[in-house]
C-alpha cells in the first residue's frame, strides 16, 4: 500500500501506519464534541435552566430538603460525574424519568439556529461526533435547534456509554470504538469541563478546552468559544 502525504513522525526502519484514504494527509481524523456549554455558550441561560430543573426534581420528586439540595447535587456531580448517577445510586431514580424531567425546557427560549457554527463545522474535513453525558433525545433537540444535527456522524450519549460516563476510562474507549478510531492521538475532544479532558488525555486523545481562557487548566488547545475553531486550530483544515 502506498501512502502519500501523511504526517506521522518517521521512524527509521518502519513503514508509516496505514491511514484511510479519506483522511490521507490529515493530522486529525475524528473530532468529538461535548454538547452542553460546548456547542452553545454556557452564558445563554440554558445550562442554568437545566440545573434549576435538576434541583426541582430533587426537591419535588425525591423530597430532598431544600437546604441540602445544592450540597447533595455538588457531591453527586463531583463523585459520580453527573447528578443522575448519584441519584441512581442513592435514590434508585429511573434515568428515563429523570432525563425527560430535567430536559423539559423550551429550547427555543435559549437557543437559535447558528449559521456561523454550521459553516465552520461543515467545512471541517474530519468525522464529527457528539460525545455527551446527556441523553440522545436532549442532544438531538439541541442540535436540531442549532441547525447542525446533520453534520455529525452520530451522538454518543450516556446510554451508549451504558452510564460509564466521562471522565471514566470506559466512556472514551466506547466512544473510540463507536467512531471507529484506531489512533486516539488523531482525535480531539472538545469539552467545557477540565476533568473530562483529563480523562480524554489519559486515553490518548487530544484535548480542547472550550469556554475558558485556560488559566490553570491543561489542554492541547483553548477556545474561548467554539466559534474560534479556525483561529485557534487552523491545522484542522491544513494538509501540511
Ligand atoms: Mg458540557
């Protein structure tokens, strides 16, 4: 097999690893995008509204006293990666009921079609996946509202991960398998949460922190907003 124009470090005495024709010459083959507070800004209020619905669920559906809700939610988030996982473990909450409840929000109040983002994502030569700890119904609704759903090969959600969510190692292994990625170092995870990026880098993926200036955080790339992809990672479009 003759491979032209790939950019792997030459190793004396070894042939470069084969790459697919589609990605010949590309440094990165696959881009994974977190959903909430990554593909739309955390400042638009949607994420705050989801958090409020989570508090409401804990208060009204489970009966956790008001004074304990914030601390309990923070503890579940820190310990298990999502509030849901803590509620599953400690309160036997049905995930489908919880997810439907907390995402019962009129998305159009917070999100709108994002043609600029669509144009940027559509021009990327890599395979694009959504990789989120949320569920596929919520993710699909957000992507539909933004007008970018068709640009992704698929949605890898907490059900696909069988609840072994980011930053657990299995989450990344499942995502890489679903996306058919054999070389994790040729993929990047875009995410607003540093622990998720730490988990990604420990599995060999490249990392891009979205929505923060990067002070005190470790990532390969920093994007104040996802719209700055071209400025911050121009090599995604380059052959060389
Ligand atoms: Mg997020």
